C-alpha cells in the first residue's frame, strides 16, 4: 500500500512543470520626427543653363549625407540606370550614343540609413530614399544640322537677313558670311542681322551654326537689289557731259558715291540724293568709260564697294556706223563709210543709210575720192561695185588679164575707173607686181614689178586722178598708160594725198608729220613738230585733220595758211581712224562732230 | 582542494552508514518528494557571457540589456533512503530549470537572446540520525550530485514583420555537493512532512558544449567558457515523506 502511494506521488510530482521560460523586455523610445539634411553636387558640362551630355562625358557626384550610411546610388537617364555606385563621391563615364537623341531627364537617386538608430535602421530595413532631377537633358550624338536662311529684305534702311533659330543645344554662335563685301560676322544668339555693308547688287549669304561638334553651312541664300547705276547722260558741250544715276536704296548703309571718267579725277558725293554729276574733258572719238561706285558707310576707307556697271559716255553724235574711212561727195552729198569689208552709203546730212554691201569673205573696200568708183578686194578677186546700189557690177578676169592667177595684196582706187592693185602669183613663189586696170572696160593698162623692199605690202595709196600711186616703198608715176618709178623712200602706209594730188602728208612713226611736195618730193612744212595719226583732207575745204597724241587732241589745219582751224580733246580708237569731211569729223567708232572754224 | 575534501567527507559518511545496522524503530525505508525554490548565486561565467552578448550587440548599435538572469525557480526532488542505526542513505533525483533574457525593442523591432537551462541531478544522499522526539525530528543531510545541464540559447531578431532566429543547444556535466538540514514532522506513523534547506555547491563542471562533442565548446570573449558554475540555495518543502 505504501509502496503504491510512493509511486503515485512520484508520478504526480514528476509531472509538475519545471521548464523555465525567459521573460522581460527592454523597449526604447526613439524620436522619429527629425529629418536628415542632405545635399547633392553633380558635376557636368553646363551650357545655357542646361546640362549637356556629350560623347564620353565624365560625370561626377558628391553626396553630403552627414552620419547617414549610404547604401546605394543610382544615376538614371529617364528610366534607365546608367550608373550604380556605393560611394559618397564617384565619377563615371557616360556614352550618350547608347541613347536616342533628344531630351531626357537625368536623375540621381540614393538610399541611406534613417540615422534613427532603430533596429530596423541598423539592420538596413529602414532608410531614406533621396533623389534629385536635373531638368531637361539634351543628348546630342549626331552631327549638328545646318540651318536655312529664311529671308533677306530691306528694312531699317539696310538689308536684314533672318534665319530660323537653332533649337538644338550645344549652340555657341551663328556665323554669317557675306559675299558683298566678303566678310564674316559672329552672332551670339540673334536670328537676324542688319547687314551694315550692303548697299545693293547681288549678294550671297551663308550661315553657319558654330558648335563644338562642327559648324555646318547653310545653303547659299542669294539676294539682289539693283545697285546705283547710271541711267543716262546728257552732252553739255563739246567735251563735257552730265550723268545721272539711280539712287542707293539703302540709306542707312550708304556712304558715298564715287564717279569719274577714265583718267580723270573722281568726284566724291556723300549725299545719297546727289545722283548727278558733270564730267568734263570727255574726249571725242571713242566711248569714254565712266566708273560709278557706291561705298557703304561702314567701309568708306576700304576698297569694298558696289560697282554700278560699266557706263559709256561720249561727246558728239553717235552715228552707230563704224567708219574706218569716209568719202564724202559734195555733189550729191553722199557719204560712204567703210570699215574693212563693209561699205555703206549714207545721206550726208541725215546720215541715214541708203545702201550697203558686205563682202562675203575677208577683204577691203576702197572708194575713189569722187565716189564714182568703188572696188571690193578679196584675196583672189576684184569686184567693182555700183556707186549707188553698192552691189557688184563687174568682176574682171584677173588671171586672163595678167597671165596668172593672182593673190591680190592691195588696191588703190582713183577716179575715172582707174584701179591700181598689187598682186603676186596665188600658187608658188613669185614677186609682187603692180597693175593699173580700167575697171569699166576691164583693160589692163600697165604692169610693173615691185623692186622696193617689202614692208607693208597691203598698203597702197594713190592720188585722186591716179597720176601717182605708192605701194609699200614703191612710189610710181602713172601717165594713164604707163608706170614710171618715181621714188622709193616713202611708204604707202604713212602717205595721205591731198585731194589735188600735189602733195601728201607723210606721218611716219615717231617723227613729226611732214607735207611732201609731189614735184620735189621734199618736205615743205612740218606739222608743229608733232606726230600725226590718221591724217585726212577735207574734200570740201581742203583742211587737213589729224590726231596728235601730243595732248591727245584732234587738230584741223589749214595747210595754205599754216594755221590751226580747230582743235579739241579727242582719243583715237584702237586701230581706228578719224576722217575729216565737209567740216565734220567722224571717228572709226562712228562718232561725228562739227569743226568750228 | 576543499571541494574534494568536502566530497570525501560525504562519501565517508555515506560509507559509514552502509556498514551500520538498520533502524531500530522498525521502518527500513524512507521515500520523500520535495518542492524547492532554488536561488542561484555566483554564476560568474554566465555573467560574463551575458556581458559578452551585450557587447556584441552594442558593437552593431543595438543596446541589448539583461532583463532576466537566473531568477529563483522551483525544483523537484525525489529521494529514497534506507534507514541505518546512525544514518540514512540513499539516492535522489531532482529537476530544476532556470535561464535569462537579454532584450532590446523599439518601434521597428526587437532583438532577443534567451537562454534556458534545465538541470537533471542524480544524487547520493546520506542523512544523519534524527534528533528530537517522535513528533519532530531534525536531520543533517549531505548529497553528492551528478548534474546534467542542458542550455538552449535562442537568438531572435525581429524587424517589422520579419524575424530571424538561431537556436543552439548545449550540454554540460557537473558534480556538486549539497549539505543541508531537514525538519521532519510526523503526522502519524509512517507519514510525515517537513522543510528542507541546502546549498548546492558545484565542485566541477564541464563547459557547455554541443551534444556528443565535448570539444565543441561555447566560447566567448577572450576564450572564456560558459559553465554551470553557480551555487544553488534550495529552500524546499518536503511534501510527503513515507517511511516503511
């Protein structure tokens, strides 16, 4: 019984709980109201107040977070993480080529501990997430695009060039280049430019956008406004003209007009409304070039200007007919003007063209002093022209007349159908011969070989009646049926017979012109010890006209009285001539003026 | 050395009781069950262990504090004795448990280090002959205990609604001596109850180690080892005593 009690007691007591369970707590209150202060410094290229990323740009950042523990830093571009770091300061390279061009948002984001010291803070289960965004970010990974010039128009008294604004970033400046004058200006941020130099004319502008990655050119933009140009001129007197030109259209830029004739002092006109000027000392005989230039105010002391075109003025009457030589027939007032292979018959008063003829090939046309005998020469033929219609009426068979086919080198035409010509065989070697021919009857009157030296084989002159003829250095007398040698000193190139044929002017190069008596073949008179060019005798008055390069004047001289009738400023056209007739002078360029007795 | 002397004295006392004749009162055996309140003293290695844990957590910023350390706990003891002329001798088995907690908590979570120690003691007992009359008897008793201790260390960190926990079970073997006194009051013949008080003094203790591997010891600090090296003061009530 007792043993059973012992066992029961033992079992009951052993079943009592003796397990120990720990207990107790240590709860700590923590202030959760304090907020940490952090700052972020991001270092990048900064242009125009915006952040710019370029190829292989180095970005660096610095975080000031006090005692907070930094867990992770992310730098994102839009939603893409471009960098992950764990340091308070770091830098990295970024290649924007990995992203499309355009605007993006750069964001730096970092996570720190909360700094509260709580167990969540310590274990990293609690913290702050900070971020800072850097506005619009432009990624530029392609070459900058060129701009277009939109317009150029007169404005504010000048020319305003405008263009579209360059909207892409990394802009530095515009560079506008002009072709008139050639210059380049750099404009920081404007989209228009008042060109201070433009005063008219054709100009081309080119615009460049200057960026670190290049400076593409725009297409050329052309603008044209008529520059000041000479409009007309009026002849004031024998040697002066009044010229008029159009007004400059850009008063703001206008500086001055400069106008002057060739070889004359220029006139400077600074009033934009002064659009006329008197030009003196305009020589007779040829066109005179007038230079009109307009200069911008900005560059008055430079040579940059706009040329108002080539302007021609003249004095006298511009007949419009070239006249290498003129033959005036007082009886019928016919004026024959020849210029190489063209001949025209004009009314002596009105200068109206009444008939004309042009050789089909190269040659010359010569007219007798009385105008009744006109002969055209080609290389291998001779034609007589009708004095009224100027059409060929007779062509002699020269080969039959002289025995061989000739190469006609020169002709001289006298009155009464008398023609002299010099020729040599057309084929093979042969000496020159001089022939006398009646072109009405087609009869060869005489022939004589040329014995003088050859110098100007195409020069041939004869008297009006044909009693003397000179070819090159061969001076012959012709009595109507036979040649005789007269002299061999004077060259036909420099011989001009007077109408009566009793003397001639010998105007040899570089020597004073002389009057040579035909009877004695010596000089009776020297023309004021000056060199004479293009001498001619007036068939009406008998006056001698010639151009003197001494003072560049044309002089009309009375041989009998040995006095000067008239003289005026003149210029001898190149390879040209003056011809004096009926107290008028005509130049090879067709300018005509009266002689003042 | 003193712990061995004390142990030797108890063993001699026990041997002497075995060679004596049985109790002349007629009862030969005694069985009793005691419930005690155990108070722990000392436990130096445990204190250092707690400080070490505090230091570890403090190093990561968590101010862990000891909120409970070896509190007084109830224990049970069962004893069977045989009466001899001058002594009673026998065996005893007792169960006890204790432990402690280090803790930190704030609004976001908590960190807890709990340790629970349970002790199973197997004892040899020698108790002197009673002094007194038939109603009240006084005894002086000595025990040699072989104490098997199991320590379960649990480390829990809870942050918001997530927690992690590590659990480590270790064991140790120790022996101790426990001198004490008893007051036994007879209810009627063969049945008694009484009081008991004794001091359990550890003579030797292994370091706590992983079960089955004595070399896998728990070490902390600068090589210190955790041992059940405390002194227990057992103040108990002899719930039932049967003599037969």
